[in-house]
């Protein structure tokens, strides 16, 4: 068909969003059932109109669409676009991350959460702004209009983490619908903002005051500061609290632009319950 994956950015290829299956070939070699699974990306079956046996075999699979080949080949692009859009809308998780104030590590936590997802095999997209701990180009003119932008294609691959991309915006990432491509997780760095899904705070009086006001369902708390456990639990009011240790290596990694690769493993493991639903 002449369709080839082209790696123009020098990074890892994006995971498949839609898969084409030649039913005749798969049926003849006995791999039809295995090649059309119930999970993974949606499948488009290419079925020859003049082969009733192959069409009958295709009818017993779990494919999303069957396209007659070659008669209806012009439909493939349209069908693939519809399936890809449906899959992204259905499966992409969206997290907004905000800080109780500036300098608490909001951007570092944002990138780390996305990296944890990518390391587990789920493509992830970071939307951030300002000074970032990742080597990213400056915002391009108009890049803030996310609804009209193919964001995954516009984003930059994060070095050393397959399946992780990041895009620097001129301002904190707005909560608008966007084309996230194959991303299973979109993490938005909202800067100093309390109206978010996850609040990053220190265990001090300003941090706990922000936590008490915030709408966040989860708090990531740097486990250092004068506030006691009782005060922390009162501010959380039953919400999940994920504690991460204060570690100078985290600050050094951020200042050196070595996030997430330079982050301590223990620190990353402590952060993982934000994605899994657990808490410490």
C-alpha cells in the first residue's frame, strides 16, 4: 500500500493507534484469530469481495470494521481517522497538577508522573510552561491554541523515556479538549493553582492552608516541614495524601535539566500511588 512508518524526529515511533489486517493472508496461515484480538488498538480488516470463505472467517473476529479490498480502499483513511479519534477520546486519562505556591516542584512532579506512565508502557504527554527541567524548545507562536493543534505531533520526545513527549506552552496548560494522539495519559502543569486534580505542597502552614482550600482529590506532600501529622490529616479532610521525601538529588536533577532520568528511584516509587490510586 506504500504506507511506511517514518521516524522524522529521531525518537521512538509512536505506538499503533489503528492496525490493518489482511484477512486472506492471516486466514491462510492460521493466524487470523491471534491477529485480531479483543484488546489493543482497533483493527480494520481488509477483505476480498470475491472470497466468501474469507469473508465468513472475518465475520467471526472482533474487528472494528471490515473494508472490501480493493474496491473500498478509499474508505480506509476516513475509517482509520474515526477509529483513532474514538479510541483517544475513550481511553486517555487527563491529570492537572498544581502547586500550593511556586517552587514546590510542581513541574518536576508533572514530568515524573508522565514518565512513570511511559515506563509502564502507556504513552504519556506533558503540557508545561516556563522554566522546565527537560530539554524542550521554546513555545512556538500560536502553540497555546491547543484545540486546533495536533499536540502529540507538535510535542518533543523526552530523551531516555520511550513513549514520553512534552510540549512547552506560553502559559499554564488550560483544561481544554485536545488531540492527544496515542497518549494514554495527559499531564497538565498548571503552575501555582489550587483548582486541580493533584496539589503539590510542602508540609508547612502555607502548604496545608492551600490543601484545605484546594479542590484536589490527591495531595503530593514533601514530607518535611514543621506541620504535624494531625494538622496534615485535618487539611486533607479524608483525601488521599502521597508523601515524597525531601531529597537534594531531586532539586539537582531539576536544576540540571535531567528530569526524569536523574530522579532517585525511591522518590519515583513514592510518587507512583498517584497513578495507581494508593496512598502512603
